[in-house]
C-alpha cells in the first residue's frame, strides 16, 4: 500500500526446535520464551514447530484428543500475538484448529508484528501412516497455497507432509514468497532408525533443498525433537530435529542438532533471490502450456 | 499387449559419460563402442549424453552450426539402432534434430532393443545463458513429457535444463515411468568454478535426487566431461561429469568421476518403486484440486 515501509532485504529468522511435553500450557510457555529470545537476538520472524502445543497427537486415534483443538484466532495466537506486538516480531504458530464441531485442521497461523493474525494456512496434504494417523484428525486444507505480506516481507508457510510435494513450494513461491517455512513433526520409528534413519533424514533435507533450488527462494524447516511415547507404552516416535535454513541454491546455512532443543538463528539475505534467479532463470522458461496434466491423479492408466 | 513379455524388475543401466571431440564421426564411434561395452556388462539400457555427436554447440551463435543437425530417425539412430538390435539393448540417443528448414530441436530418441526408434522426446525447457545459447538453436519441444514402453520397461527421458523443473519429472513419472533419464551437458564457467563450483554441482545433484524422492522413482543423469573451447579461444566450458544413478529415496547408488570418461553401470531394482511408495505414499495425497495455478506464469503480480 502507499506509504508502507519497504520490507527488509536482510533479516534474521529464528527457528524454534522444541521438545514437547504432555502439558500444553508448558509448551506454550516454552514457545513464548523462545520467541522472546529470538527477538532479543534480532530475529524478524520466529517459526514454531507443527502442532507445538502438544505431544504429536496423531500417534493413535483417540476421540478425546479433539479436546486439544482450539479456535484460530484463539488462546495460542493471542498469547503469541502479545509477544509479537510487544517485540515487533512476526510469529508462525502452528495450531490444532477447531473450526466447527467435527471439523478440524492442521493449521499455521501467521501472526504479524502488530500481534494480529495476518492469515492462516491449513495443511493441504494430510498423511496417514502407522503412528501418523492424521487423516483421522485433520480435514485437508481448503484455502489453497498462500503467501502472506508481513512486516518482514512476503513469506509462505506450508506444513510437514507438504514438504514432499514440489507443487506446494512452487505455488507458494509463484505468489511472491521468497522465504518458505515448513513447520514439521517428523521422526523415526525407533525400529527403523538403524537401518533407514540416515536415508530418511537425508531425503527430507534433500527434497526441501530441492524446493529452494527449483524456486530460487529461501527455505526454513522447523522440526520438533525427542522421543514421544504418549501412552507410556509402545515404541513411540523419535522426532529427529535437524531444523535447517537453506539459501536459493539449496546451500544449508544453519542447522540444528538432532537430539536437543535449539533456537536456530539464521541470516537471510533476500537479495540472493534476485541474484540466483538472474543466473539460473528457471521461472523464465516454465512450460506452463504443457503442465495441465499436473492436475491429474495419474496419467499412466492402461487403455 | 497380450503375450508381450513382462519387463524385468531388476536390470542394469549403462550411463555413457563421454568426452567429446570436434569430429562427429569419432564421437559416434565412441558411443557405439561404449554401448557395446554396456551390453557386454549386462546393461538392458544405455544412455548417451545430450547432443553426443558434437562438442557442445551452443557456446556461440553461429548459423553454420545448423549443418550438424540431422533427421530422426537418421544417421545416429540408424547406427545405434543396429547395435541395439544386435545386442538387444535399449539406447537413449540425444541428437540435434533437424525437423525442417529453420526448425530444429534438442531431442532424445528412444531406440528399443529391436533397433527401431520407439519414440522421441523433444527438450521442453530451453535455456539461454552466456555460453549456453540454446534458444538460438532449438525450438522448445511440442510433444510434451513422455514415457516409452521398451523391452526394458516403461522409461522416461528428459534433457538437461528440464532437470531443474519438478513439473517435468512429475509429469513423466505420472505416465508410469519408474526410471527417468536426464542426458545432460552441464559444466562450469572456468572463472566461476573456484567460487561456485561445489555449490552448483551439488545443486544439480540435489534437485534431481529430489525428483526421485518426490516421485518414488529411479533417476539417472548422464553428463559429458572435459573442457571444451570450440573456437580454441576464450575460457570455454568445463563439463563436470559426475553422472549418477539414484534410487527412489534419492540415495546415489553409482556416480562417475568429474574429470574423466566413464561407463557407469548401475543395478536398478524397480521393485523398490513399489516398496518406497508404499512407505511414503506421496502420490496418494496429491491435491490435484488445488494445482491449477501451476499453469500460470506467476501468481504474485501486484493488483
């Protein structure tokens, strides 16, 4: 709008890699503390992990778990909104959204630096895998892929399973978001870690670096950490941390450890988007005339 | 078709990483020799690098270069077709296609094991960058993204610049191709190698591994190698080799060196596609209802 200040081209982002407890109030308190620390370290944006208020709730199907959902705006965004306004920081707050009775979403609220919810993104791709029973809880998003104009510039957010879909990153970047956040809850089945752990973590990092490269934009992935066994029984899930930020060439510029909480502060230079895209002008040459098939489920059915 | 033999689920692929000379006949002779060697080592498919008949012709804009183009089918596919038929090997032969006067394409011919051209793919995304003046030479492909049923199974091929576009890999995989080939001619500007070389090579490898992960398919990239200075003057281009094969988790299972010719033989187990996609069922959850914007050039224009 006329007279609006130009967003910065250099900024710090703060990725809050958290270990969750069974107490939603304690998790919110931790998140508030970490966002304040991020602001104190100069971050213009802080991003929390997916569903940061709770232990990863989709390890089992339990109707009582819906009690953990909340409205958006609601308690989480209000508490974080106060911090955002007081410290002038943008906050990405992923919450278990109760939209109506029987209608829930896995949502990321983008809270602008004035404390108001600038908009929400509802996770579009919903997984369902043993111990990740998200289709039981979450209706797939109906708001599409989105970019948000914040005090820190135009950003995008997607959530976890979205990170495996180049379509989501592309559609968000095409809306002008030069910095994509992926709040996440991903980990190993403990029985698989020894055999597949390294490959799975590397695939997760690689495909998101690929989104940065394909779109010539920055990518920030924010994961939780720690072994969670909500029933106190069974193997649980070991969330693998390794939150990271990569530049428009896919170079990882900051990465958190895999076994502990971390507040990862990274310098982001949005001028790199212009520089990289000038040298590797992929957007110039997209064959938009030939991409219609991307809206098909499959194109290889037998005749 | 009824009675057709079931393609193998385990096969060897041969990636022919070549150093080109100024003599197209010599390059063809080398290619024939390497395809024979690949067959002797058990490869069911051999893939040659992009534009394997010549030095990389787009380092400069020169009307006489069009003399190097040929019809498809034509001399290159006939010579390689004889080898294919004699040895029962599928060959991917990337050629400078002369379609009509003033109409040329950067094409990959898929020669089946009977020696016939099963079909052609015309490079869809055409780059234009200093010393990669391809828009001068090549009309963008008009056949779309394609899969081909060969004796070795249903495969796809794309060419070089296509490798930066997730859309191309997706559209080919959606047609049932479980093994994607990317014949390539990519290298460093010598002046940039020290500063950017590692990042550029890594980005190239990363985004293609990302296509394998996103689609749960195998990917094989086949590059040329060596410094080429077609005029004997100027810095030229240093093609970086590093041809590789990765599995559906993006794990690189075979990789060629960066500074010499190589015949890279890799074992491909197509059953891994089923296994990986069952565990990471990304195709199940694509939001085809929300991907319409992918056919737009840009979605972030100011109102």
